C-alpha cells in the first residue's frame, strides 16, 4: 500500500514530467529553467475537491474551470514567483498595486479580491496545506509570508463552496513541498535593477520512512520609487513519516518582512518623475510563525482519513505618514460640546488653537487638552500607527471514500473544520508638520477627539468559524459525471472595546451553501462542464466597526461603532468546454478551454456616503455582479511552447448607490458624493485582458521566451460611471532566457517591461491642491495613480545539488 500511495502523490505532478520531457526534447535536469508553458493536461491528473490534500478526483470530472500552477511554472523565468505567475498564466487574474509595493498587491480573480489591506472586501479564500490563511482580523491575505520556492503547486479553483468563507470568486489552494517528493537541493541567486538581490535555497532528504525538507528565501530591494525599500525573510520546513497505511507531517512556516509601499501619487507628480511619492513613509512590518501537523490514514483500500491542526501567530505593525485637515482656528471655535458653558451660545474665536479645517472642532490630545497651533501656516500631517496581534488555531478532519455506488464509480469527500482566533488591535494618530519633501515631523501629541472622529483605538476581537462540507462525484455513465455537495458555515464574531463601549458587539452568522454540477466527455479529449454553487462571506470586524450612519468614518479611521450587518451571499453559474491532448502532429499537442461564468452577490457590503461630507460607513448596499468569458489555447512540442489566454470580466454595480468621493471632479459639490447606477463598473477591474507568450529551444541547453500581457482601461475608485476618465489600458512585454552550463548549473536572465511602458494599475482621487508640490508647481488634478515599475533587468544562477 505504501507504493500505491506514493504513486498517487507523484501522480499529482506526473503531468509536469511529461511536459518537461516534451519541452527539452531529451532529459532535463531537476530544476531546469524554462519559459512559460501551456496548461497541464487534465486526463489522469487528480485534484483535491476540498482544502485538505488526500486522494483526489479526476480533474476532468471537476465541473468548474481549473488551473494548476506547479513549481516549474513558478520558476520558469528564474527565481520562483507565485504572484507573477498567477498574473501571466491565469486568464482571469490581474494585480492592482494599490499600495505600490510589488510584494503587497491586490490579487483579483474574476473581479474578486485577495488583499492585504484591512477594509477591502475579501472575495477569495486562500489555503496553505489545508490551513485557511485569510487572517482572522479582516480576512486579509498576506502572500509575502509564504516562500515561493517551497510551493509544490497551486490550484486556482472557482465555484467552490467547500473552501468555506470568502470563496465568493473562488479559492487558491497551495500545496507545499516535502522530503518524500522533493529530494536533493537547489540554490537560486538573482539580482538586478532597483538594488534588488535575492536568494532561495531548498533541500529535501528521505531516510527510510522518514523525510525532511527545508527552504529559506530572502530578498531586499531599494525600490524603484523614492523612500521605498523592502526586505523579506521567509522559511518553511517539513518533517514527514510514512508507514504502510499512513503518513504524517509536521511543518513550520515563518516570516519577518519589512515592506514599504507609499501608495498612489498625483498624476502631475508622476508626470514630473515616476519615482516621486506623495507622502511617506507607508511601512508595514509583517511577522508570522505557524506550526501545523497533517496526517492521512488508509483505513481500507477505498476509505482514507485526513486530519490537520495548526497554530498561527501573526503580528502586523504599520506606520503611515499622511496629511491632516488641521488649521489655525478661524472665525468661530467650539469647546467639546461646541457651546459656551454659561450662555449656551457658540464660543468666539480662541486664538492659538488648532481645528479640523479652519472652522471645525478644536483638536484635543490624549490628555484631554486642546492642541495649540504649532503649524505657523505650514501644512499639518499625522503619523498613523496600527498594531495587530492575532493568535489563531484550529483543525480539519476529513474522510475520503472511493467506493462504487450501485455499480457506478463514486468519489465522496466529507469533512468538518474549526478555526478560532483572538486579535488585539490598536491604532493612534500622532500630529506633526508636513516637511517640504512630504514626510511628517511629529511633535509627540496623539490626537484624541471627544467625538471619536480621530482617536486612539484599542479592540479585542474573537472569531470562531465552524464548517462542515460534503462533495460526491458519481459516474452516471462512462461519459457523464455528476457532482453534488455543499458546506455549512457558522461564524461568531465578538468585539470588545478596551477604551469604551462603542465597539462592543456580538454577531452570529449561519448559512448552508449548496453546489451541483456535471461533466460530459463528448469525445476523447473533449469535455463539457457546467455547475451552480453558492458561497458567503461574513462581515469583518473592520466593517462592523464602521456600520453606523450616525457615526460615519473615513477609511483611515473606521473604528467608531458596531451595529449589525448581514452576510454577503454569492450565486455562481459556470459552463464551458475544454479540450486536452489534441494531437496536431507527431510531437505537437494542444490544450484549450472556453468558459462562461456569472456570480451575483446579494447584500454586498460597500462603503457608502453619509450625511457628513467626506465620510461614509459600511452597509449592505445592494447587489453587484461579476460575469464574463475565459478562453485559452496552449500548445507544446519538441523544444517549444506557445500559449494565448483571454478573459472578459464585467464587474458591475446592480443597485443605485450614493458613494463617498469628495475629490472626484464630477462630484456633487454640496455633498461630495457620486451616484452608482446598475451597470456602472466596479473600480480596478479591467474588462479585457490578453496574455500570450511561449518559449523556444535555440540550441541544446539554451532557451529563450517571452510573454505579452495586455489590459484595457479601468475606472477610478470613487467614479463608477467613468465620467472623470479612466485609468488607461496598457500592454507589457517580458523577455527571458536560460542556458544550461552543466547538468547542475544554469544561468538565466529576465527583462521586465522590456518596452518601458509607462502605465498604472490603480487609480483614485485625492486632495492635491492642499499640498504644495515643489516637483509639480500648481498641481491641481485630483487624480492619483499607482504607477508601475519601469524597465528592469535581472540575472541569476541556479545550482542543483
């Protein structure tokens, strides 16, 4: 039985070996650097229908669009790169650099987001070895915590309620390497533009029934923008034991990263020099330690059990320098209640104090004292600090049965999970002056407004998530396979305000999400599929803390009060065709796919406008929709590959909404709002994206390749109608090459954005008139963009041992 199990484990990557042989025309050494390939062939490939790895169902029987990326895909251009590979190789994926840091992008799949930013609507579930790595506070996703070199493969799944909360658009399911399937070692060193250097090393070894694997990865770059250095330190290790009917693993993931992303900048400042930043610093410190255990036991030849348990401790500290609307008080001023203690009338001007704006309330410090005017006609700034400490733990148990049902092939998987987390969150804003280069010189006073508009926050939040899932695939005929299943999600979120009572709250959510689908083998190598599923996400603590229209908030200070919100429900239809292994000639094969999808969200949680100019709150604002087309053709032959992928993603509002957008040039001048109507576009989602590329072996051991990625325009955040213009579309070209010096040594090179295209991946609006820009005098355009990096050159070496 041990040999059977090992065959299954290797079978998950067996198609890779066939593809590599076809590309190299002869045997390739382990770790060969190759250009981007086509999609893997589905026949014979098994995928897990649930988060835990175990015996899988044939991929061609899965009634959804499926993409798998393996270790060779992620290292095809040199150093392993999961995020870049997702963007190049998955049609529906695009990356938005809202923070302007290459290691903290928003990953969007079909218009749904996995983002590191608290307050962003999270629509993708992400798993690592069966552990849900959406953080317990805000459901955020920090891909920088996972070393790319240690990832064995990643399944990009859609229409999958088995993956629990936040799988509205789908799930990313990462499987990590171990010493049984990855023996020997490799060292990858790379360096190049913007002061970047990086190194990654891995080694796996099996001795009898025990195996060990370890990987480390480090990177530093100065950044192509001003004041934008980043440093990553990551590791992953695994110790495994294998018996005649079972296997167990203990592994550890750890990271200590310092990331600087100084956000979007005014278009006129970018035009002066793309490296300019508006304000700084905007620094994030991410630290993680996560041990986990997983095991599988074959009870019989057809029944197996899987189990996983983990503990995750995550710390995040942020420091953000920003402007603040603080000015010397003019005309009138207010005490704490805005009136004179004796007469009840508005008090007259108190000279020497600072106000929000020039006529707003007086600013108070954390000692309850009014803040004196120290600006002397200079611009005010704040250093916003946050500290998040989350400790979570839980586990999943699962049973997998491959037992005929009434004479028909049958694959059943059922499981249950528990995740519990405790978070302590704090935030404060220290006032200071904005320096000529637009950083903040603090004066040691923390703003603490009596009304809570800007005030320190201290919050304890607990999250308890319970899930139970089942999925059954039955071979009705040799050609027809039907899958039915669903998942029950139960969530409990409790919030405790440590500085008062406004944030106290206790919220419960329960929902069962059904799924059904079918695949039909029309002919050998041609399969039709279709399915329907439901999914849900529950409100996060950040959204619940800013859901009161009587206490609206800004996105930089959204912890004010805690009224209830409903959970978001997604309903997805998907259908398509896929062809695999089509012979074009003696050595050329074609894989292709064409699919349609639609996901409708009800009770979507959005930040809408309040009656207070420039402020909003989260509410169940109505419906949104993501629908579109995905298509691709992937060819491979002896020594060459070629591919083209296309996706159309229409992401729209489906309800009338009033949104807060005080700097939009076409806003309502009185309220500072804009209106979204059904059919208006959700921001940050390009409708059309085309990706094409390939590789060619020029000589034995020398391969060249390239990719072109093109995206159409997208709306600015805060402009659903697109009336203020759009962030222009763009196309980029990357070129890469590798040369095998010896069977164990390769050198490689990469040029990113080879045409030096000047483009942006994200747009919003800001108050540029209020801040003098020496680099762009008289700047008045309120449009802010996240400019992408210029042409970059990288080179490196890979050593196999």
